[in-house]
C-alpha cells in the first residue's frame, strides 16, 4: 500500500511539473514543453525520473541515476521457539540510500539460528586445508566439498592455486610449512663437528705414537732386535705409516678439485709404499733363512739386495697408475643432491671408476702377495719370527678393507668419508701394533732379551729341538 501511495504521488508530481513548464525553457528540443493533455509516454518518464519530494510520512522520494528508488528495508529473523511458537523479530535494517555501506545495521545478539543456537553455524562443506595441503575435489560433490592431501616430498603449495603443489628446484627444499622453497643445507665432514674432530685427533695421536716408535728405533739402532730383518726397511715402514695416519686428515674439510686429487693419490701411493715395504721385509727374511742352507741357490741373490728394489719398483707402478688417472679422468668435487633428503652433500667424485678400482686393486694385490709370502715363512726359527707378526698385520689389513666395501656402499653423505678414514686408521694401526709392538716390548720391558747372546742361544735351542 505504501509503494502504491508513493507511485501515485510520483506521477502527480511529474504531471504538475509538466503543467508548469514554460515554453522556450522546457526540457525538450528547442526548449519546448510537453502537452499535458496529449503527451508522449517518454515525456512523462522524463519528469518522473527527475522528481524529488517528501511523501506524507516525511520520507524523501526520488530516483537515482539508474532509475531506482533508494529505499530502506527492515531485516527480519524468523525464530522458532521450543514450545512450537514462532515469530518474526527485527534484527536490523538496510538503507539503500546510504553511502559506503553505512546503511547496513544488524544486531547480532538478536539473531536466533536454526536449532535455537545463537552462534553462527559453519556454512562450508569442508574446512580450509592446513598449510602444506592441497585441495582435492571429491567426485560427484560440489566444488566446496574437497579432501585435503599433503604436498609430496620436495613440493610446496602453489600460492596461486591451492589445488596444486609446485616442486622445488633441485638445490632447494620446502620449509616446515611447505610454503616456501629454501636453499638446502650443505653437508661435508668438517673439523668443527664432533665426528671430524675426533677422527682428526685419533689420526694425530697415532702419528705421534708412530713417531715415538721411530725415535726409539733410532736410539736403539745398534741393538740386535732393531738390526734384525733390515733396519732401513723398518725405518721406511715407520715413516710410511706416519704419512698414512696423516693422509686421513686430507679427507676432512670441504672438498674441492685439488683436495680430491691429492687425498686419493696420497692415500694410494703411501699405502702402496707401506705394503711394498712389508713385502720387502718378508722376502728379506725368507732369502736370509733359505741362504743358510748349503745347497741353496739364494746365496748369490742375497748379495744383490733384491728386496731393496722391491719398494721403489712396486711404488713406482702405483705412481704411474695415479698419473694416468689424473691425466685422463681425475677426481673432482661435486654436489650430490640425491645422497640425503633435503641436504646437498659435497663429495669427491672418483672420476674414472676403472682407474680408481685399478689403484685399489693394485694395493690389494700387494697385500695379498705379502700375506701369502709371510704365511709360507711363518715356520722360520724364532730369531726371524717377524713373519708371524707380518702375517697378522696383513690379515688385519685385509679384514679391514674387505669389511670396508659393504660399509662404504651402505653409508651416505659424510658418513661415507668417515668410514674411509676409519679404514685407513684401522689398517695402519694394525700394521703398527702387529709388527712393532713385540719389538718395543722387548726394548722397553725386557732389555736382557735384546742381545746377540740371547738370540743366538735361542736360535741354537730351537734348531736342537728341530
């Protein structure tokens, strides 16, 4: 009824303005006016769109630029009570004529939602997905219904489309919330961490222990226990063991191209020198003992000092292999991004696998020959029983490097380098203790046994028993 009243008044005001139009000042062509008794509909519409008056209730009536009547509406809430009654309750209003949305007024405390609850119900099918999860549409359901699936490993949520995940670049990894790709941390065995510092300390301690044995042999160089089985070869073996312990330090620290080449070549040459020295010592014992037999043909070879040439020849072969390795396909540092999840491991790539295996295989061949010769000479008289200790040292050496292979292949990252250092230290320590600890025991604790008379007498007793 109120709208009809306003409509009649709007038409009346439009006709009144049309009647009061002054010719020459009208709104139409050449200032003409419309004939109130014979006008066109569009002429009346012109006046209706431009009315502006207050109705009998004092409310302003006008049309906006779109031809709409700005009005105010009352917002009602239909409320159902537990006793079965219901009623409409005014909870606010909206004035279309207000600017900047200020015409909306709602009293939230008066709203009663379905079920008699005053709290606003959740109007969603599925809750928003947490960080790091993407939306996955449920087949046969509306778009607002979805499952939340975690982004796969190495992926973050697409910031422009929460239904997709983006894979991080190879050198980056998602943060804990899978919102951003962060640079992967770089890992290598360093001196600053506990493992690296412990291995370095062990290496230095063993080197100092070997140097102490070397000094002891220098001081006691004229005693029978030191002169037995070639004193010079014992010196050379101790020196090579010292360098063997120290070369493990080259495996600690950030790898680069130079260090990768140095540490592998140093390790190969030093251990070849060490094993070839042990081989020369073993052959020396065998030749000297066999030459004591009147019918032996080795008497002529003893004077040639053939074992002395074994060390440079065997070591030179390894040096040649290393030179070929370095000139054809040398080791180099590389960033391994697949070794460990979320970490970049800086490690040494061995370059040519064939030459790397050849270098290791040559060391294994020298160790096998030394073990074989020492094993054959294990029944020599006690005066020359160093072959027994050489046999034990080569058994330790072989055991360490045989167990090293599966351990090396089953570890990743910096643990691989730690396993290799442990193998170097263990095999070197085995040679040091098995070969030199019996001699140090006699020199330090039983000096009475370190005499020509004792050794000669023991040798005579052993030959008498035989």
